[in-house]
């Protein structure tokens, strides 16, 4: 009996291998036919759909798919239909590397979008450089090691649509010092996120440069729900402002619990705050004196912004967050580049991506800088009773 | 005991043949970059599973902290490799990582291995979490942002070398008197002790050896996948390794190898089912355990299957 | 001093949540010695059932809580019957892997249907805040502490004063002997799962209301912490789970408040290891002498 089972398992194993290989081969043939006719263009979508940061990956993909659906409904890119190939990297960098390789070598994609977080994105950079296929992320904000390598050379095939952490951290530090005349700041950061780490570092150096002091620096990890202990601790300190680098899931709860404990100081954050969930978690009463930097403001009268918000809300039934908007721009941006390249050759697409001038998106118009970071302005949004009430635009460096 | 018995020569030949064939297929391009990653995943998982099997399957000490040792190896390997970008640095990183993991294994093993069963499991889990928190807060490890741009020196040659070395060394350890002492602890600790076996010594020894090879696997991982950060080595990773061991059969080295291959093929195959892959994986896990709780091989090795066949024939 | 009192209040409310989950954990562990990794996920499902009952069926707090407890009890029994019962005679580690499989299954089935995004909970209990000698207390914190204590007393009563409780204790001591005495082992185990899962579901609803945030992976960390709490207090001991939960909650709060919040989890684990080494069966666990 046992032997039979062992044999069965081996058989399953072999069959799996064979069908796996066979499937791959069949796909390649399809690709060849597709290329000849050039009726479709394959774009890889390598995002975190399960695991720790699944909500960011899921949000980004919603935005991307919305853009692709619109483009395909309007006849595609010069008649070519976009075929998104969506894979899930489980929020694991090794899996991201493996999937990027799969997309580039097995599926013959023109470009890969994502992953959403810097670390997972960085894990796919060597794959893109090796296979000479461009990758773009809309939300990998790390300062170092993304578009420029350690030696200071630009990674030719690597692009992003968002600011790096320096720009946002510096902007918010200046905002605290100049607009809020803050002298003493408290930092509560998401210690499990590279994004928050980068923001905190830049905020501290700039804020101290303006003559301010960081009174306390506290940390939490993603998925924490109880922040009362650290909030009680900082309640005993003298400070003018709280800087809260992190994402809305925790930020919403931090703000709510802080206000419940009677901490009324202004709270500053970055684009990780931009989500309708922030309001749901914190409640309208708590969201006063909250400021965060973002790519766009819903107050913006620009029809492009308003149309997007309306269309997104209609399609998915909720208002868009920053990841949705950036994903939407990412979808349009890659389509625009393929159109300008006039070909599905990854190298031509890479050149078109690098040569982007004045791309008009929901999250702002930008030109691609020489270091493959977009040159675009930033908006500092102020919340009153949970609603965006003020917005200050800060130009690119 | 002659080292060059017919059996050993046969094994050596088989290893060399596998190595050459795969190397040939890689250079011709039949095994492309994507399948290469799957192979690397398999090799690293084999090292992890076989070394955990020594602790959990053979010595009977239920450890949920293997990813902690792996992370020590990974960080040592990565930090040294980033300073010395050469094959020398790569090998130095591997051995430094493995030795550091061993040291930590001994330090942790001496107090915790007095615990039994689930208590030991939770203590090792806690220890792995402590290691992870320390890496999360150190400067040299770059905290949550992790270490990126680690040069890739891990290739098929090194993967094959370390995998084979791990399997052979652990196999020989188990067949030695030390190994038999470990197995006797699994079967009955009190009986073993009353036979004069220093159970603490052998438990710590198995734990340290397991940690050593987990460190090697970690260093290979960091060098192959360019990027590491603390949360990769969370308790879910320890559980992934444990799943391979249990699926293969506790106390079967060939079982661990088979299960590592099977799971890698399965996950590669499931990559195509983006939306439901984790659901299918979880279902398969439950179904396999219900229908074959002792794992693929139980406590048998592949070679045992042939032996028992011969015996059957003789009886028949 | 005020700050210290505030931290203790914070710690007690956090600890009560761990205790709520740990109560169910310790029961299940006590009876079949299984680290039921899926317990944390039943807690998550409970939070979603409560969410659905309040949002879509427009139920109030108590009806929603009762429905959640019933549905979670059914879920617990189904899990036990389908996944754990066939493995009754296998190694414990095989059952453990099955439990992990069930846990992953629940997480990802939920993620498939409701998405990975966090959801806020509908407001059904007032979140009023009042001040007591300089200490801020949220009325919901009181609900949680009271519920945890009430459930603990209820469990104590069930286990020590009822027939089914007697059966549970008998099965946990020796399954075979219990069977010989005419106790239906299978149904006793099912009852245990039903009660444990119902409690997990209740904890899910309460946590959802208190923190106002639920997501499909919310059960992993609290599940683990609750297990630690159960081990800490002595596995199988109901007051032990309560004490374990509270101790861990207070310890976490004090480490965050007076030390480095980043080493909070590490401190808890380190303390647990020390406790286990000094007293291997936990604070209130019974010492069993091993016989050859």
C-alpha cells in the first residue's frame, strides 16, 4: 500500500513537471503568433495580492486594471489590446524575484509593473537589468537602491512614478517648522516599513536643521492595534507636533487613540495617509489638525482629477486612495510609453519611458528626470473634521 | 571500513552525473532562468528541511525557530558579501553565518532544550522572534528597509555542493553512534538517559548542527535573491520549513528531499492561479495530512523500499 | 504616578483581549493537546460575521454577538470534524500541520471574498471617554474587561459544575479511560471546540468594536500571543489563561511605556522562556510526573 502511494506521489510529481514545462512551451508558441500579428501587448503585473502588505498591492492593481480596461474599451494602444498578466508575489521578495523572472522569460512581457513596496521592488531590479525589460513601480519610495544603484549609476530599466522619501520627509519637516512654527516634535513611526523609516530619517535631519528638536521617537509594527502605551508615554512630554510616518491602517488608529487620550497636537504624515479608510478608522472628530503630503488633492478642480474620482467611485463603490490613483496613472503611463515607442520592443519602451515629457496624470503632471524619478510637485493637505479643507502646493526641487 | 565501497562510488557517480546534466542543460538554455530559480529554491529548502529533520524528525525536539537560524546566516552572509564582493567573500560569509548560527544555537539550546514538546516549540518560536526583532532594530542590518543589492554568487555549482554536503554529512551523522543516541532520545528520553546517554549533550549537538546548516541555507538565500529583510524570516517561514519536513516524513532524509522538490514544483505550478493559489495550497496541505499523516516516506528512506522488497522476495 | 496608572489601565484592556482569545485556546489545548493555529482565524471570522450582522442585517450589539457565537461554534465543530478528527490517532505534529493548513485556508478564503483592505467597524457601542483621577478610561475598555471576566467565570462553571465539563476533564486526563467509563469522547471534543470557537468569535466582535479595524490577517499575531498567554498561565487552566493574558498585556504596555516599544515582543518572548525554564508547566499548570 505504502509503495503504491509513494509511486503515486512520484507520478504526480513527474506529471506536474511535464505539464508545467508543456504549459510553458505552449505559451511561448502563442506569444510567437501574437508577436507576428501584434494584436496584443502583454504587460506583467507583479503585486502583493496576499501576505502582509496585500492591501497596497490589491489597491494598486485596482487602479491599473481600471486604466487598462478604459484603454482596451477605447480600442487599445494603436489597435493592440493590453493583456495584463497578473501574478501574486505573496509580499515576499524572493517570490517577487521568481515571478519577475517568470514574467520576463516565460510570458514575454513588454514591461512589468510593481511590486508596490520598495523592498519587493528592489528584489526585481537585477532581473529587469539582466533581461533588459523595463519595470515601473508607482509606490516604491526608498531613497537608495531603486532607480540609482549604490555606485550612483542610473538603473537603466527601472522607473518610478512617486517621490522618494527625501522629498516628502523634507517637505513635511519644513511645513512643521514654517507653517506650524513647531519647535519640538515627536515621531511615531512604523518600524516594520522601509517607507516610514525613510520618511522619519529625512524628517529628522531637516527638522533639526531648522533648529527644532525631536523629543521622543517611538515605533510600532504594522498590524498593531493598540497604541495606548506609547501615546500615554508621549503625553507626558512637551511637544508641538507629531510626525507619524506610516500607512492609514495604523495611522487612523493612532490618531483616534491619541485624541481619546486628550493629545490635541497637530499630526503630520505623508501619502500613506491618503485613503478613505483613514476617516473610517479615526472618525471625523479625531481628524482635526491633521496634515499630510500627497500627490493630488480631491479639492483640485482639475477635471482629470474629478473625473477619475467619479469614475473610480462608480466602478468600485469606494473612493480611491493614493495607491489606486498611482496605479491608475501607472497603467496610463505605460500605455502612453508603448504608444510613443510605436513598438512592443522592451528597449524602445524603456527609451520612451525615460523620455517622458509633461505626462498628465491624476497624481500630477510630470516629466521623467534623468535619474528616472518623476519631477512633480507635492501637495500638503489639511484635514478638518475628516474632510480635506486646505491644500498647499510645493513645487519640485 | 573502506571509503571507496561500491555503494559510495555509485552515489558519487550519481551526484556527478546530476551535476553535469543540470549544468549542461543550464548552459544550453533548456533550463532557463526561471527554472533555475526553482532549482535554487529546491536546494535551499532541502538544506533547511534536512537540517530541521535532524532536530525534529530524528532527535524528536519540536523546533519552530529554524527561520531564526536561517536569518543569522542570511545577514552574516549579506553583510560580509556586501563588503567583499568576491567568491572569497561569499564563502567567508557562508561560513561566518553558519558558525554564528551554531553559536546562537548552542547558547539557546542549553537552557531551552530542557523543555519538552509544545513548550519547546513555543520557546524556540520565541527565540526566533527575538532574533528577528534584534535584526529589525540594528543599524548594520538597515532595519525594516533590509539589505539590497547583495551580489549573486550563488550558482548551481555552489547550490549543488552545499546541498550534497548537507545531505551526506547529516546522513553520516545519523548513522554514527551520535546519531543513534539522538534517535534513542526521540524514541524514549528517559530510557535513553537510563542507558547512560547524556541526553542534553546530544540534543544540543543536534540543535547546533541543525543551526549550522540553516545558517548556510540562509547565506545562500541572501546571495541568490539579492535582497533580505527581517520579516522574511518570521515564524511563517519556520512553519514552511516544518511543513516540508512533516510532508516528507519525520525521520526520513529522502522524504525531506522529495517533499522539498514536490512543494517547489507545486508552488511553481500554482503561480499561474493567481487569485486562488493560497487557497489551493492550504486545501492540499489539509488533504495530504488527512490521507497521509505520516508524510510521504514515514520514517523510511528510499533505499529501505528496495531492501524490504528484497526481504519480501526472500520470504516469498 | 498618573502615567503609571494610565499604563496599567492600558495594559489591562489589552491583556483582557489576549485573555479572551486565550480562554478558548487553553480549552482546546487542554483536551486534545493541539496548538490550534486556526483559533486566531476563527476569531477573525467572528469579527467579520459580527461586522456583517451589524452592517447588513442591521442587528444590535447583543443579537450580533449571539449570532456570531453560534456561527463560530458551528465553524469550530466543522473544522474539528473535517480536519482534526481523522487525525485523532496520528502524531501531534501532523495535526499541527493540519491546523496550520486550516488557518491558511480560513485566511485566504476570507481574503478572496472580502479583500485584503482593512474595514472599520460599525458603531454599536458608545465610545465615551471619562476621566478618573487623571486616568482616561474608555467605556469600551470596561466592556472588554467585564466580558473577559464573565466568560472566564462561565467557563469555570461549565468545566467544574456541569456534566459536560466533567466529561471534558475526564477526556483531558485520559481519553481511553474516559471512553471505557462510557463518556462519548468525540462529542465531548466537539463540545469543547464549539465553546472555544464561540468564545473566539465573541472576542472578534469585541475587538472589532474596540479597535474599529478588522482585516483577514488580524488573527495571526493575537492568536500567537494568546497561545503564549495560555502557556504562560499553565495550559489547560482557565484562570491561568486569564492571568497569562493580563500579565502579557501589562508587560507589553510597561515595556512600551518605560522601555523601548520596539523590543516589546522580544521582551514578552524572553520572559516566557524564562518562566518556562523556571516552571515548565506555566504559572498554574499542574506538574505531571513522567513514568517509564
